[in-house]
């Protein structure tokens, strides 16, 4: 982990969680309050239905909340969609954009993801912009090229100065229990850093690059210690406060 960058551990609840699940974040807040020295910033991105309630509940804690997606427009006739402004109004400080499940399930393109990241910035939210290759792309030796293309297309010019976050999430590692080797994670994170510095110079040096995909208590310490890994985006293991706390403590 790069010493000068404060790591971020963000939980992505995906389409999980009912009102009763808010008890888990109460437990997490108690665990964090009892911890001696935590280096990491912590965030949870619940489903939109829980965002306002969770944000209110965590208002006096260091835990931030975020959305899982946003529309490119601030308002309008877009049934079922949620704008970045609405997320901010509900207490969010961050929003995930371009998650591979959005790219796959909803056909989101790099261009659309860039628009969402811009909408997030306009609403005062920190976008967590996701990139990552499929298994077939990695097997074909194209992982870096795919990630380079996604970064070029999805990350707006304003991103670095505004403190946007990049999340490298190999699609084949998400929810599968599989992870790349530490050497492969290091190689990709170094490559992403090179691309960010190439494009944004000094500001690219300070951007956080998270790793995501089957992060869990058992592998968090090793993965979060990899060079240029500045935190994690955690799906399944963020749903239980004890597991999520164990990952946060590993940072
Ligand atoms: P996972 O999901 O931790 O359940 O693999 C990560 C993510 O999709 O952000």
C-alpha cells in the first residue's frame, strides 16, 4: 500500500439488504469506535432504498455512505433511475460507477460511465470508477489493454483533481472466491498507476486505486499490502460487520 495515500475500504452491498440489515452497520460502527488506530477511510454503498436511513444512522460515525450507480442527468423523465444529486441529498458522499455488473447487465459503455462519473462530480460525490477484464480477456493476454481502454474511456479529465477513485475488479474474481495472484494484482495496479500518471501527472500519483473481487478476511492482509493497492471494494464480505471489520483492520 502506498504510504502517503489514505486507503479506502468500500463495501458494495449490491442488491442485498432490507431495513433489518441496518443493524449490521450499527455493529460495524461499534467495532470501529473500539479500534485503536485505523488507517483506512470506510464507506458502505447500500441499495438506494436504504441509503437515506443508513446515512442518518451513520451521521455521527466516520463511516461514509455511497450509491451503487447514478444517472448522467441531475433530474428528468427517467423512470426508475436515480441521479447523483439525489444520492447526495440522501447523504451519500461517494458513488460506484461502471461496476462490471452494470456494464454486463445494463450494457453500460465507457462513454456512459464517464458521463456518470461527471454527474457524480457535479453533485459533489466521489466517483469510484470500476474497470477490469474478463477471464477470456486475461487468458488472451489482453487484460492490461482492456483496462487501459476502459480507463481512457471511463475516466473524465476532471477525475484526478477531483479525487476520483479507480477500482480494479477483474470480472472473473467478483463473487467467485477466485483472486489474481499478488504478482498479477501488483502488475495491474502498477500499470494503472503508470496510465494515471501519464495522463494526469502529479494528480494521478495521488489517486486511489482499489482492488475488488473476492476480498475477504483471509486474503485481505496480503492483497491490501500489495504495492499500489490503496484499499478495496468489497462485495459479499461487506454484508457481515465482523468480516468487513476484519478487512478494514487489515488495511
Ligand atoms: P465480491 O464483489 O467481493 O463479492 O467479489 C466485489 C464487487 O463486485 O465489488
